[in-house]
C-alpha cells in the first residue's frame, strides 16, 4: 500500500525520536489513528481521558525529559480542549507540539460538523508557529519546523491536518519552484554568550556588593554548579522562584527557599536587606518581593532577550545561556573574605527550617497539611520527581518540601491551572519510567480531572520499570486556596456554596482500580503511609484528611492581609473560631523561633 500523509507524519516523528504521543481519538484524526495501527504503535499512542490531559501530560513530559512533548487531538472540540495545556506550555516556556485534525477540505466553509476556525483559535497560543497542511508536499517541513521552533523558542506549536489530507498518498516536496524541502531532524543548539565587556561590568557590580542576593528560576537548571560557585565567591544567599525550586538542593545552608506569595521568611529577608541582586533564568513576576527599587544594583542573565529587565531596574543585562555565562562571569569575580552576610543568611535559614518543623507538628483537626509534606521530605528518594497541583497544597510544596540533590520538581507555574498535577505525573513517568514520582494534589484538583487520570495510570503502569507513582490527596472538602484568598485579600468570609466540595473517598476509588491505597485520618499515620507508598510495587493513592483552617498565609503577610482576614472573621466566616485557633498556634511557632 502507498504511504499516506498520516504514515509519513509518524515516520517523521520517529526520525525525531518521539517515543509517545499523548492523545485522544476522534474521527477528525482517523487517518492518523489508522497509521498508528499500521506502524505497530510506534510512536506509542498514549490514550488519556481528555484532550486537556494530553496537552498537560506533554508539558510534564517536556519539563522532565528536556525533549519536545507531542499531543494529538481531533478537530473541533478536541482541539479546543487542548488549549489550556498548550497555554501552560506557552506561559512556562516549554516545547510542545500539538497535531490536530480538521474537517475535510471539501467541507471547509460550509458550517460542517465540528468545523472550527482552528487557525484563529490557535493563533495566540501557537504564535511562534502555526500551520495547516493542505497538500502532502508540505510534509515533512511542517513537522520539522513545528519541532524545531518548539525547541528553539521553548514554546507550543500547532500543526493542523485536514482529515482527507491525512488519508492522501504522500508525495515529497520536489526541487522545484514553491516547493519547500527539509533537512534531516536535528535539535537546534547554540552557545549564546554575552560580550566580554558586559561580563566585566557585571563582575564589577558583584565585586562591589557587600550583601549579594541571587534569584534563580528554571532557566538556571543546567547551571546549578555555576550558581553554587558564584554564591561561594560572593557569599550570597540564593532564593528560588517556584519553577526553579529544584535548581539547588535545600540542604545547602545558604539556599533560602521559595520567594513570593508562597515564599519563605529567609527569602523575604534576603531581598529586603541585600545591596546587590543577580537574577538567573527567572521571569519572577511579583516585583514587590524583590528589593526596593534603587536599593540594590541589579544584574540579569537570560537566554531570551525579550524577558530581560522586565521586573527590576537592572544595570547590566546579559543575554546568554546560564551555564556558559556564569562560568565566564565567575572567572572575573573575586572571593569575598568577609562572611558576615553569609553567616546571617545561614542563621536565618537554619531557624526557618526549625520553625517549619514546629509548625508541621502543630495539632490540627484531623491532620495538619504541613506535616504531610514535612514527613515526605525525610523519606523521598533522591531520584524522585515531585509534581504539585494548583491550590493550597502548592504552599506546602513550596515551603515544606526540602529538595535534595538529584530530585526534580515542577508545577503549572505561570498559568497556575488546577488539574495539572496528575497529568504532569503521567508525563514524568513516561520521561523517566525508572524513577519514582510523587504528586501533591488537592481534592478540588482530583475532582476536576485527577480521578479520571488515575484510569490512565492504571492502564500504563506496567510499562514503567519503577512502578512507584504516589498521588497524595489533601482531602479537606474545600477549595482551600481560594477560600483563603477571599479571606486574606478581600476580607470576605467563606461562601459555602462555592467553596465546599462533595466528600469523596479517593482511596476507595483507587482501590477499585487496583492501586495501593491508604486512608489517613490521624497525624501518626502519615509517616507509615509514606513508607508504604514509597515501597509499593504499584501506584498508590494517599487520601489524607486535612484541616482546611491551617493558614497558608505567608510569613511576610502584609498589614492589609491580616486586616482582611480579621474582617472575614468578623463578618461571620463559618469556621471563624477554628481558623483563629489554628492561625494563632501556627503563627506562635514562627514568632517564638
């Protein structure tokens, strides 16, 4: 049989060493689905439960593998469902390629079933590259460019293929007018280095500074050793944006942890008191958590000049890859013999971790959610991957999880979409089937889509050489992050109709799928539950009943936030007395430390 366009799409994906495509079938991609069958499932068709999950799993795969993630959906509703996951890739700068079907060319413009203007739909999310394939000779260039642009620009791209084109006989482009050939697959690579005079200016600022602070984001992940070297030379403390939580381990005594709304007190103090700020690979958006304008001399390093100088009035902006740039910069930086600043940072960090332990051990009704993550920190394997969902559980991931060298972690950082944790975990397992994965998810995210994706996990678990995929559900029957935002930002009491969730036994659902599953109702059960899950021979769900009134308010809460919370209590919050008690107990541990 002649090779079809769909056959050639899969052939080209194999040439790019794409091992799996996260997808959901539909008649708009029947040609591609048939091609998977003829190709003996190479690349593998990974059937998720919903197209949004396909895109989010592709994002998770790309984040943890460093390779392009690929997702596939049918025309109309399938393509629409992809959008949230593709925006997650766009906002977190992750390479993802989406291949979507379209109605046959003969029906276009006729208000045909599932006909949507996909180019208009996708033109924002795939602004770097969006193409509709209307003749077979557009391949392989369309696929190649989609992958190359996704990798080069760290962004999502979209390839639209009408159903009749998928089934057409493939004819390659010719050496002819208006024909576009393509070179063999190869990932774009470049070593981008700033000019020497700019490096010298940056070094002069670092050498002049007496209180140096470093802020790292995900763009510094390949430069961990170089960040450590700069920190040792300058006596700096290092704070981490949420997407950069796994850049440096938290057992380094000068690493102050997360910064911002979900940040730590040492990171807040580091930025408050520094006189020099070096930002590496971060586009951290909350400038109010950076030093006061004019207080610190600033330097920024980023591979993408579009994001330089956006958040702080930096003096020197170095466009270059973090590893090479820091290597050359460090050669120009002098070692600071005065360690008073560093010693202060280390005292602050040590005191903070003592506070976190004390807060985690505060009694709650029934379980303190901070203790759930604190107990994980002492047990999590060094090669583990941890994903977190959006919600109050993100606070505990940000503040209480102590990353160790070799661990990876991520979440939906900029889009902060609910429901990303479990599909990220799926993507992580396909990226590293030999590593344990832990997902920290709220019960709101589980009810939104996480429970459905447990079915996906059950289906593919036997493909992973390390079977450990642990989903820890923070079960508090409350959309807790928004409840606290209403209280702390708007002074509004909890509105039960919008915030209270139906009670579900997540462990029972997991058991019905053949998972290991544990219901945790007492604080003494937390440690043994983690031990069981991390030693299990199958995926595991921990259903932990948590106290929704343990406050996720940051240690640097403003007067306005405290005032708003007080107003919420006075206005008749249904949990007023309990949240006052828990808030007082938690804050007391901080003030006494």
